[in-house]
C-alpha cells in the first residue's frame, strides 16, 4: 500500500483519543480514510471523536481489535503501553503506526520486530522531525564530513501543545521545582 487510494477503505483504528490521536484521525479523514474506529478508556474522549469525526468507538482495546477488525492501528497512548498494544495489533494482523517514542524501555522491542516479520506487517514510528528539510540538510552535511567529524550535537525543538496540556505541564514542572 503505497498510494492513498490503496488504503482509504482500510479499517483504521486510532488507540488513544487525546490531542495527538484526534489530530491523526482528522488528518486521515482529510486524506479520505472512510472507516475510522476509536479506542480510549475515557468516555469523554470517545464522545468527542464520535461527534467530530464519526466512526465506531470502543472503551476496551481487545474488543476493538476483535469487533472492528482493523487493518491499520495507530497507537497514540502513553509510551508505557506502546509495545503491548502494538503486539496485540500485529497478532490481529494489522499494520501499526506508533506515536513517538516507541517505548519507555527497550524490553519487548525485539519481540515486536519478530512479530511484525512473522505476520509480514509494517510497524512505523511516527517522528515527523526526521522529514524536516533543515534536519535532512544537516544530516547530509554530517554524512559528507564537510563539517569534519562531528562528535557532539545539541538540538532544541519546540512544538505546539494545546493550552490545557501546556498549562498542566507547566504547573507540574513549577510544582516539582519548588519541592
């Protein structure tokens, strides 16, 4: 499946309906994907997806895999769940997109790779910065050794966070700094 027309009819399940999950779902819908499903433990998040984007909703992941029978699963949950959820999706014969980072630890990753190979499925980690033109130019410069041998590099990246999320992160960081 290399063209959009190849997968617009695929049953696509978005797991984790926070701001990133909903953003991916909106993008998929804008690209023409017609068969969206959503899975989240929050009834409010599911309601928001159903009202904004349509599609089937599930509060239980195993039930979503069994009843919706996705061909593609987007995992947009906290990293601690990524490998376990990806393994279940692969066992259900779905291709998998995992929002960054792949996991909070390295254990289980080799099993994930083996399972993807065993079922001939694609697992893709979502990290859009690898496609950023500026970073691609920087990589070419480093690889060409025109800058010499690079021993160390520091990169700062900023990104948009919704107001409510940003506010809670700032509040937690401030609270930790005061303790």
